[in-house]
């Protein structure tokens, strides 16, 4: 396969980014055209309504298979992090009781391939660095522009959920996330969420407690099949991944961008998520 350079020449590696997705269905390379504008507005509406936007088969079945093949030899090098955390991914508040939602512990155990473990010229790398994809995401997320993270480990990742692994209920620290499903679980591994349970003006602890107790009535499930691109507003939307079942891992790429250039993770988080600082 080949990928086109900025000069227009081609080099060995992944296909051109535009060949990896269905541009007839998702015309992200011409956002000024009527079809491109309509796609952006549809995605915005989904995000406003449910805090989530799923573009099914954004990545073609063939491209997703190629991505899995490129990463398969590297899965054994994933770093697995098992940790307990509260839903806010923050320090406990000793002024509140242990049964308060602020202090109730959730279990997360998931593996990660860091940015430097994802090959140059690979399907994932080609998409992540594609300016047209960033422009489309920026339009949907309503920011002037997006920059790839500058972090040597946390810019482009693959999350690896082995059978039995999960991600407990939590809110994200970032305002939104962008992921690409490469391999769903055969069973389990369900992405569950409750939209906008928290607001900038209030934590709504009573409803958070209902989610943790399993009595919340508005828990939704996000259906993500192979190739789905997902934009999700997780700062105010509590969410989790239920334990994975079946023989094969659940594989999800995480594409980290920010409106500001030069974003880096802390050394503490690099060691926590990847087992090393660099």
C-alpha cells in the first residue's frame, strides 16, 4: 500500500487517507459543499441531543482489518493498568463519607499501546495525521482548529480490553473524546452512558448515586461496530465499558487532539497508563 506525502509523491505504507473511508457516505474532504455541511450539522445535532455521535463504517471493513493486522504483533507489548478510582478520576474527599458518590470506588483494568508503539505509515497513523479528518472533527466539535497531542506516548493509542476487563463508571477530564472501533467484544464490552447527568453548575450527586447503585432509568448503550468513528462528550456524561466476554480482545483506537498545540500528559499519567515516562 502507499500513502501520499505533502509533496504529492507516494511512499510505502498505508493507503491514502481518502481511500480508507467512504467519502460518498461521509464527504469530509469538502465541508463547504452541501453534503459536507449537512454531515457536520447532523453530527452536531447528535452531540447536542445525546452527547454522542457514531459514524458507522466510517473506516472501511478492509481498512479496519488492515489496522488489526498491523497491530496484532504488538498487542503482547500493551501495558495493563488495573486501578480503582472514583467517578471523577480525582482524589477522594475526606469531608464526605465513603458511600458518597464522590468517594465510591470503581474498577478499571485495560491495556494500552502507546503512540510510539503504533507504526509509521499504518492505517491508524495515516488517519490520525490527516488534516482533513482534523478539520471535520473541529467543525463538529465547534472549535477553530485541532492539533495532534505533542505527547510522545499519549497522542495516538490503542485500548486493549482482554476478556474480563472493563472500565468503571467515570466522567472524563477532557471535554470530548474521539475513538475508532477496530474490534468489538463478541459479548459484553458494552459502552453504557447517561447523558448530561452533571452540569457546569452542579454535580447532581443523587443521580450519580443512582447510576452507581444500578437504579438509574436513563442508562443508554452506544452501539459501535467495526469501523465506527465516535465523538463523545464525556465531561458531563457518566459512562463505562462493561466486562468483556468471549475469547478475543476489544480493540479501540483513541485519537487525542486539542484546540491548543503542544498538549502533553503529566509524567504521573504516562507512568500510570503506559508503565513508563518516555
